[in-house]
C-alpha cells in the first residue's frame, strides 16, 4: 500500500471532528437524560446525538478513505484493507453534554500496525482543538505543546475517571484511597480524551484510569505522547485494562502507587 500523506489524514480528521462538533451543538437542545438510552449500566447514557455524530464521521471517512478500517464507540466496525483503522469517539463525555456542561468532545484517531498516526480532539463548547501527528509533535490550536515537567508526585494535579459499573467503581475507590494522599489533588472531568489533552497542555500533570476503552484514549493518548508524556497501560503493566499518562519521571512514581493498589484489589 502507498504511504499515506499524514497531513491529509490530519486535515480529514480535523474537518470531520469540527463538523461532528457542529452537529452536536445543533442537537444539544433536542436531547436530554430522559430521552437517552443506556448502555453498560443505567447511568451510562447514549443519545441520538452520539449516533448522529458517529454516522457523520463514518460517512465522511467511507467517502474519503474507502478501505480503511473503522472502530467507533457506537458500533461502527469495518475491517481495514489499507493497513489503517480509524478509532472514533463521536461524543466523549455524554453525561456532561446532556447536563449542559462544557467538558465533552469529539475524538478521532487513525492507527497503523505500530499504533497512533494522527489524533484530533475537538471541544465544541470552547472551540479548542488539540492534534498530533506521530513523530511531529502535538499542538493546541496550532500552538506547540510540551508537558509540564519537574513535578514530584506530591505536587501533581492528577486527572482520573470512573466507570458506570458499580462493582468497578468499588475498585476505583480503592485506587482513590491510595492515590489522593500521595498527590496535590485529583480532578474528574468526565472525558478521558480531554484529560489526556490536559496532560499535553500542562493544565494537569498526570492522568490515569484503571479500565478504559480504546476509542476513549486513541487520539488523546497520541497527543499526550507527542507532547512528551509517557503512557503506561496494557498487559504486564500497573494498569492492564487502563492507561496512565504523565511526564516520564512522574509516570514512574504514579505507576508505583497504582501497582501497589492493583495487588490489593486483584
């Protein structure tokens, strides 16, 4: 297969993220918690807006890149014949969206056999767009990003997220019990993609979540790495089903705390 032009992939992801964001803004007054359906639990909503956003993105990708694979939170699945797969979260932070809070976004990444190639996270309520290209760095609205280095664990502002499953939240409470005394403070924004971007742009020092889905972190994880963060997650790590992102020294310290917790809850 010919090598794709990464600038073209970035442009496509950016255009579709902005278009999906506009669609979500236009629909926000038409949806509510009462009209939303649920997925993994009774507190995990999915709205018509989530599905409309994903359909818009999928239609755009199928038109521009036939043959590429698709993996979307709301069910998009296509096998790749090109070696590239698009990983889509059409609305990360659905609860925030339905409550009228600003912390929700559109997340689009494209991956090859080595992982993320391009990632875009767009926050429609603020108009901010974070993006990254593998090997070329990360940016926020065109401004080059670099993680905030030099923080010790006790000085770190750490972002995290919670599951919608009660039994998993009980495990997460144990993680919180150990992490909270060890750091400056914790933040729970409700969007993993935005949390990862906050590590990239220095508005948080670290992020961890002990169980996460690939569409939640595909774009944000690449953005954080390209800004200089180390990401830890997957089998054989302190977060086999999750992800940690932080500057390298801080990542090591936080991973040590999480490893001790994992041994307790395993």
